[in-house]
C-alpha cells in the first residue's frame, strides 16, 4: 500500500513540475532572446526568459536617438495601462551604461531599461533589422512568436491596434 502511495505521489509531483516548465518559444529568434541575461541601470540581472508567457514589447533604443526618446513617454503610458502579468515593455539599449543610467534617472522610465551594447544590435538584426536602425520594436506573443516588428518611431495607434485588450 505504501509503495502504491509513493508511486502515485511521485507521478503527481512529476506532472505538477512538467506543467510549470515554460514551453519552447514559437520563434527561434525569441528563444535566442530568452537565452540571455541583461543588467538594468541598477545592475540587477534580468533573465529574459522570465518574461515568457506574456505579450512583450521589446524596444531597441539609444539615448542619442531622438525618435527613441520621443516615443518613450507613450511606452510608459502603455505599460501603465496594462498589468505586468499581461504585457511587459522592455527597453533594450545599445548605448553606454552611463548614458542610460543618467537618462533613466532624469526621465523616470517605469519599465526595465536593459543594457545590451552590441548584443542589442545583433538581437535587432536577428529580428529582421539588418541595418540596425533605431528605434526598432518587436511585439512578441505569449507563446513566443513574433507578431510584428516596427522600424522607426512607433505609431502608437497602430501598436495599440495590434495588442490584445488590456
């Protein structure tokens, strides 16, 4: 009797653990993104895989890019409208850590600003931005598929139309 209980307990534990293993993202580019860890301006490490399972707006930017800076208040507003368990905006900077830190302190951006350096350029290219133009934004579905990419300053009406309801 004890052996039967032990076997069923083990099976239950395995099934429970299996349910919580994140699925492999639909897109190899997204899987590559999720394989990385990046620091934010406070030097906290972010496992990008921890953002899996929600809609992601990944915005590649730099402090010297005027359209990037112009769209940031709208991205802050968007992040504030959605709960972070449904949507997460991530700013991936290809700028220097000191420039990003100074910028973040000045403008109080409410979503993570991650420091990627040249890795950010490589990731943007992998998502279909061969020229490395900025800003470049990628919308990723909860299943890990690339829903849409946007090169240049975001048209927020278009971006919002592409999003699920808050």
